[in-house]
C-alpha cells in the first residue's frame, strides 16, 4: 500500500522566493496534517484538515504560510516570501478520523527545506 | 497544557543489550492516546504504537514492548536484544482534543537518540 507521498524531498531556494510543498495522503484517509520539525522547537503541528476543510490552523507561523487541500488526494503548503528561518523539515501526515477518535497519523518522508 | 518529557536525550548501547526509553506525560484530559514513533537516520517518521488511556495492558511486539502506567503517567518503551538497525531517534507523543473537537492534536517529546553499536 502506498504511504503518504511528499514532494520534493529536498528544496533549496533563495530568500524571498515562493516555496510550494506537496502532499498526497493515504487513500481513504480523511484527515491531513502539516508539521514542521526543527532542532530548536521539535515537531510542531502547523495545520489540520478534515474532509478537505481546514479545522485548526493555529500553528501556522504567520501570513507568509498558507495551506490548501483542493481534494481528498492532494494538499499544498506554500511559503511566500520565504525566509532563512523557515528552513526545516516539513512533514505531511494523514489518518482516518471516526467521530471523536483519530486513528494513528502516518507520516510522509518529509521535505527538507533550506532557504539561503 | 499538555506536556511530554523524554528525559534521556541520548542513549548508547552495545548490540544485544536491552534498552528502555522513558516517557512521562502530563494532561488534564481523561481520554487521551499515547504514541511512539521512530525516526531513523533516513529521516522518515514511522508509527510504532498507539495506546488509549483506558487500556493499561502492556504490549509486546517482537523485540519491542511497552509499559503504560497511569499512576505514574509513564509510557516506557523497551527494546530487547537491540540491533544496529534500531539506531534512531524515538519520539513519544500524546494526543489531546484540539479546537476541532477530536483528539487529533499530537504533542511530541523532544526525542531520544538511540545508538546501537556493533
């Protein structure tokens, strides 16, 4: 079975450029999550979608970050304009939510983002 | 606020030794879930186990075992007869009910780097 698929695996770009990270969740999962991992702050939840609708975006750092989920099989996380402090590993995860209970989140391989 | 503490930042063992990774949590929720994830050097996050707060039975899966003790708010992870391939960062996590209403919100510990030497 295919897991969560993220692209690209690595991205190096210059400050001020727009960055788009992509995610395909596991088929049949109705919840999707974007996380950021840094040495200083560890793993942080950025945004949570349920049935393609953003439910909790309280972790999105600032207006430069935006996320969309146009359909059940695709999501993007965009940073515009990018800054060096955005350098991190960005993970996408998906799970099956049934009522108040969420099944375990399964993570993609991550995108290692470096902003020069 | 929820909190997950993994006091061991790094552990180094020799192959075939048993090793226990500690996890202590704090929560005000009565219903919650605990998780362990593995992050090998290649960087991906691999789900290992989920336990709910009402199930304190210990669990064994091959060389892995988990000890959940609600009385001490601990969810420890033991690897028996460790192998070099077990070398990774291991994260303990706790789910809480987020603003969206379900228990989706994971709070991760800082992780324990386990190095198994041949």
